[in-house]
């Protein structure tokens, strides 16, 4: 079965207080995106990766791809106005059926094991959405105030959101809606159910400066005890 | 108005991989609980603090109290079988009306500003429950799978959960239920609404080794730019 990854790093925000977007910040001497891509290549060396970048950062993307050498298959895709449009641009490149991982570029700490479990479950179930239990109380706002959610039923959603291409590609042939906050919501809007699987607590998004520190700490531990 | 804090540190778990419970681990040379207590004393020097500890750690508690000198009012309380029972043991010590903060001992990074806002809002509204918006997609499991929650309506609940004692104390005169995951749920079970206010992203619970690193980083920044 063919394997595709659409790695979304379409943001050009500088909220981290650095001089480049967060996906290019260095972690153990390599850009965050390098670590992300490397995990997919470790899990599936024959994977075809579509790396979705802002138009202004294609040159940085080319330099990143060169680091992996000529044998790997990574193509740059220009991002769109929203995450939905960026993912759509990536999915539009796919012409042969297979399994596609849609992944946040700044979640560089996912394990090879998670990638493989997503693949196997999506093969069987059509989709695999990694999720973890909530450690805090969660409330949902309503007209009169808020209501506590049963903590046993709350799941925090991660990526790679993984799908059979013959289900996800048709779902993305649609107009954008504000409710499309991830690929699972697009899939559901097309009438397909999604299947949650166990995610990983370490599979964090790097969005704040302190997350870089956490990520470095986790990578150092991993170098000592490879997973 | 009298001010009370019930600081709950009833756990004796060693999940952090250390030789003592997490609330006694050192952060910038002082136990985590020291930092927590200090924030309440900075906000309200006249506050009466009930520190709820496991029975086996009362001696450590006495040593901690001594660090603050004779002028502060901190009393030790022995924890119960659940968080509900631990908080109940603390609340049972209160005899005069006032405002009570119920706070997780391992949330040592809350600001004085948050404590003061909780106080002011609880005075006006009866309760003040700090909460922050969710940064990830959240799903709620149901009989057929899961349903995405509208991210704009999801709130992640923190402490100090703050109440007028004349509302919270009667609410705690009840039998334990599994649904009592925090003080807000106990308050609601008594027929009272709770009022959410804006929390702080830095107001994290220290539960994993990496959280100590995050906390240290935040404290170092704060020493440079006091809040």
C-alpha cells in the first residue's frame, strides 16, 4: 500500500519571539521540521511526503529537503489561507490510492510506533485519529454558564490524522467551513465516521518557547533510550 | 473580609521517579509547596492557610511552615481518601465567614494577580473558577464513537477554585460522589451555579519530571521581570 504524509507547516507567525517561523527553529541543531520528517522516514522509508510551507519559505524548505539526500521523496507544496486549504493543496497532489497521514509540522516528537499504529488502524478502519485522555477538568460553555464534561469521556486530539485516501480525498472536494478545524471534522462532514486510537502524551505541538525546552529534554532522553 | 486557602497536597505518589512526593520536590532550591504558599502570602499576607498533607508527611510540613517564620498563619490538616475528603477536612476548620481558595498544591506558578482576581470575583459572584481556552481539538466519546466539541466553547479548568464560605461550606456537607472531581462540581450539586474567570496558561500542575523543568524556566523569567 502506498503511504503519503501531508506535513502542514503553513504558518509564518513569529509568535515564538524568534526571527523565523517556529517550524524552522532549531532543536538539537536541526530545524523542528527535520525531526518531524525524520520520524515518518524512519517508520516508512518509502513514504512520499508533501511538505506544505508558506510561499515565503520555499527556499528554506529546499535546503531542508537537501539534508535528507536524493533517495527520499519529499515535495514542497505552497500553503493556503487556512489549514483546510493547506491540507487540500497537499491532498490534491495524490493520484494513486493509499494511506495518507496529515500531520502538524510542529509535532516533532511523535514516535515511529505511533505512525505505524495509525497506518495499521487506518488500513482496517478507514481512519485513525490519535487522542489522549484529559488530565484536567474540562467544561463546555453554554447559554447559562458552563457544564462539566465527564472526564472519562473527554479526548484531546492529536495528529497524524490518518486515512484511506479513497475516503479522505472525496471528503476534501467541498467548500471551506469554519467548523473544519481538523481533517476528522472534514471527514465527518462527508458522512464518514472517524476512529480514535491511543495517542502519546509526548506528541506535543511546539507553540511556546518553553515547548522547545520540553522537546529538547524528551529528545535527549530518547537518545539515551531509543524508542 | 477573612481569607482562607485550603492547599491540597494529599498525594503521596512517587510517580515523578523521585524519593519523595512531588509537592516536596525542589524548585529553585525550595519545595514546590513553598512556592505555592508564598504566592498566596504575597497576595494576602493576612490569609489563613490550611495545608492538607498525607499523614506520613506532617513532619515535612512542619519544617516547611517554619521556613515562613512565626508571623504567618499556616495550619496542617491530614488528607482524606479522595480529593473531596481532603478538601472537606480543610473546610471543616473554618468557623468564620470569608472567601476560601481551594488550590492544588502542585500548581505553584499562579500569579498574585490571579489570586486577587479570584478574590474580587468571588466576592461579587459567589465563586470564581479560573479556566483557559483549549489549544487542541477536543472530542467527547459517546455510544457510537465521538463528537467534536466546539473549540470556542471548551474551557480547561484550573485552581484556585474560589468561593464565599457561606456557599461552599454547606455544599460540602454531603456524601461523596464519584462525580465530585473538583469543588465546582460539589458546589453545583448543591444547586449553586459557578462562575468561570480567565485563568493563566502558566498555572500548570507539576505532575511529570518535564514540568519541573518548565516551572524552573518560568520562575527564572519571573525573577528577571517580576509579575
